[in-house]
C-alpha cells in the first residue's frame, strides 16, 4: 500500500515538473511589447503560418474556438481573456506537444 502512495506522489511530481518544463520550452518568436508570438515544438515561421490560418478558420464562425488542418496536422485553437490579465491570448495546440500562442495587450 505504501509503495502505491509513493508511486502516486512520484507521478504527481513528474506531471508538475513536466508542466513546468513545457512552459519553459516556449520560444519567443516576436515581442513588440503590446503583442507577442511564442511557439513550442514548431519553428517560428510555422507558428506565424498557423496563426494566420487559424484566424482564417475562425473568421465567420463567431466562436472563441476553432479547429483546422494544416499539412495533415489537426490544430485546435481557443481565445482566452482572463479578467485579471491585460492580455488577450489566442492559443493553438496540436498533437506532439505543438503550441502556437499569440498574445496582445487589451485596449483600456
């Protein structure tokens, strides 16, 4: 029984460390102060293309979520606007830990 608890605790620590590592792996592709583009597991050029294609896919849907395919990869995108944060975020994820994140400062 004790070994099960130890294994469970180890899994929790491993998951937490994995999440921290995933955030640390975000590469800044552009940062203009009022907007930034970040990527993980894809190039910055690919992140820009994913961003443009995701906006095209989202146009007309009227939703904060959209999905599309790019080069055989299915991307899921969602808009975030946490009330306590001054940035809007458009985040797209795909299998293989791929991430494209675009943030821009909200108007005041």
